C-alpha cells in the first residue's frame, strides 16, 4: 500500500533479532534463560491510521444508539480478516486474511531453527530443533487473531473494537514440541559416549599364558540433559544454540589387570608334564601338549584356566593302545577225535575308561593350580565282555582250567630240523585225553618217528661230543621236557623220567626229561592221571623270527590239590672249560663253536603235592647227575 501522506512504500516487517548463543546448565534450581526481548512494533501504519480510526470510532459511538448498521458496515470491511490493532508476538496482523497471517507469523517465529549442543569431554554432539518438531502454533495464533474484537453484542463489540483500535490487542505466542522425540533424540545422540569396559584377559600363546590389560568404560545419564532441554525449549526466548554440558562417568572393568597377572602366575604351575600310569606302564604327556589343552574363562570376576576334556582325551591315544586287551571268548576243549570234553573259560578284555581318566587328569591340573605338587595320574579302565561267555559254553560241557603248563624256547636250526622235531610231537599229542587212572606214555603216544611223518635229522650226544644232525628226530627232548614239567606242576603221579648227559641251560635245573631209542634200549617219559576227572593235553607251537616256542597245557577240573617244588640242590660241581682247536674242515680264519661248556654236578629237586584237605598225596625227589662237558671252539686253518 502507498502511504497517502508521504507517497512512499512502507518498510516491510523487520526480521526477528539475532539471539546470542547461551549456555544452559541443568541443576536443581532449573534453567535460566536470558530475556531475548520482543520484536519491535512496525511503524508503517503511522499517525494517518490512528487519526482515521479515532474519527471513525467517535462517529460510530455517536450513532451507535441510533443505527447498528454502522458496525455491520465496519465488519463487512474486515470480513475474514484481522481487525485493526491485533498483534501476535509483536507482529501486526491488522487487515490480513488467514493465508497472509499464517505466512507472516511462520516467517516471524522460526522456532524450529536452531539446535541443542551437548558438550562432552570429547567434543560436541548436536540435536537440531527440527528433530523433535519445535515450532510455534501458527494456526492457533491466527485463529485467536481473527477472533480478537469480535465477541459480545453490538455495543460491547463496538466498545472493544474502539479500544482495540486505540490500544491494540497483543497475543502471546506458544511453543510446541514433541517431548518423546526430544528424549529419543538426546538419548540417541549421547549413546556413543557410553562404552563398555574391557576386562583384562589371559590367553595361551606358544610361550605360555599372556595377559591383556583391562580398559575402563564410560557411562552417560541422558536424563539431566533431557530435563534441561525441555525446560529451556518450552520458552519462546530460547537461543538458536542451546549448550548443555554432559558429564561422562568412568565404568571400571570387572576383571582387573592384577587378577590377570595372578592367573598367569598360577597357570604356569599347571603347565608341567603329566605322567599317566597303569601298573608298571607309564606314559608322559609333555608340557607343550598340556599347554594346548588350556583355555580361560571368567567366573565371578576371576579368570580361571580350564582344560578342554576333548583335547585331553585326544592326547591319550597311546595310553588307550597300551592298556587295551582283547576279550577272550570261551572255547570248547576237544579231544583228538574232535569231541567236546570241556570248556576253557572266557576272559574279559580291557579298554581305557577315557571319561574317568580325563577327569582324573583335570583334577590333577586343578590340584597344581591350587599349589599342589605334580603327581602321576592312574589310568581307569573298563571291562570288555567276550562275545562267547563261559556261561554260554557250559551249557554244552563242564568248565575246565589249566592244571599245569610249561613253555620252552629253542633256537630254530638244523640241529632240530628247523623246529619240526619239537613241534611235530606237540601236534601229535595235542587233544590227547587221559581218563582217570590212565597213563600217558611218550613213545606210545608219539608213535613212529619217520620222515614220512615230517621228522628229520637233528642233534644228539654221541660219546664225548654232540652230533648236530645225526639222529632222526634229534631235538625232540625239548618237547618231552616241556610236557614233563607241565604234568609235574599239575600235581599228577609222575612215572619214567631221565636227565640228559649234560645240563642244557634252556631247561629247569634238575627237571629235564630226555627221550630216546637205541636198539632195544628206550628212555621214556610218563605220568598218570590220578584225579577223578578227565585231563586234556594241549600242545601249542609258536615262533618269533628264528626263535621257536613249544607249550604244553594240562586242562582238567581242579580238585583242590596244591604243588610245592623245592629249589634245586647242587653238589659235586666240577667247573667246565672251553678249548680252542684248529681244524682243516673249516675255511681259513673261520670260527665255529661246536660244544658249549656245562659243569659236572649232582642236583636234587623235591616235590610235595597235597590234596584239598592238606594231606600229602605225592612226595618225591628227582635226582640228576650231569657229566662234565667242556666247550669247544674250532678255528679253520
């Protein structure tokens, strides 16, 4: 509009004054804000408008009682517009329609422009006012401005409009904001300032346990900042930057550096060799392997070394193999004809009880951790049942056990026809059954010694020397001596027996039993089954490289008899010697020992056999005379 007095364009409404940044400190006394003042009233209406209004009002009052039409004419001139003299927050809205008033107030009251500054020890964090929709309620203010001066009857409205035109009507602004959004925005902005403390830890390295230091965390309570912001920003005079100091509190870790260092020291006591034992067997798990078992966990603020049971069990592979024993199923004892006459008992096997052994090892480590000394750990085992038990086998035959057994070793060579002369008799005798009162006779049982039956030439004593391969079946005495000793220890009634010309160290002293035939002369070996049950003779043959073994077992039902053998007595000893002779039967320089020295001596061994009542049923002494046998070494010329 053009001013009719000056002819100039009136100045536009001035921008709101810039408010200085103000720091607000939340405390119990509340928030103190500076008075930012109110925008200056515009002066573009001037005296012209006031004079006009005064003249109009005087005239209106003069005729109010005469004609109400004047008020209607006035209202019609401001229909849907703000009456003169109406100010909102110092902004004159006179004559403006709703759109103009809304636009004017929105520009004059920019309450969404600004930000909260959260000042912490590490720097500032910002929350814009727009984040929580801080604004003036423009629509409500314009509604109030449009209603100003329009209440009451004609006389009252006339008086009010006159007064409003003369003095003006001032409407205070109202600030609105989303409190929930403000709380959320401040809490979110402060969240990065809150950090979790880092506990001290211990880990296992190749060199042993290593401690990692702890670190404090931080905590921030957003409530004081939220309260200060709400108190300040509800006011119209809040600054464009509302500075709120934020306190950050240190949060100590649960596990301290001192605790970690103590755990390192105690763990080193654990990391020593672990010795595992089973009877006389022993295995050592080195400390380097023990170290791989250990991890760490935290319990009630304390770091505790913990062994992994799976890794401990994995380290016991050699132990498991060492203690393992296969179960033995019950077997039927058969005669030569194949008839079942008895049952050999089954036997449980054995395996490592890994769970119990692992727990014992872990208990040992815990003892070391508590300051105890390192001690060996005993292996725990589990029985392994056989597939075929004694009870199952006994349904067909009675249970029998070994009444007596003996094993003799021998070097396999041409002097025993590569073991055949010893093993063939054991094979022939295997399965022989002696009925009660029946006598075993070596030659009657073995029968003919011939090449057709597999025998071959072997050694024998001829005069003053030993022939290595001159006798068919030579070496058989190893087999007869073995069976004699098995029967002797079974407590049976012994019969014929003769010792060798000289003592052979592979046989028990004074208890060897030679057998031979020379024309009509015969040396036999015999014994009688004087028990009430049958006896089964087993002959077993085994070898290991160039060493052979022959074993005899006498199976029967025990009748309670016991056997006691005295130590051999030795008398009339003449010391044997060894001489060396040169021979032309060997290549030059070749050395061969053909005779081994054996002392001349007389020996005696006594056996006492008692029945189940303790009464002596056999008492005899075996006496042996061994001749002097000097050694001989031949050297080729």
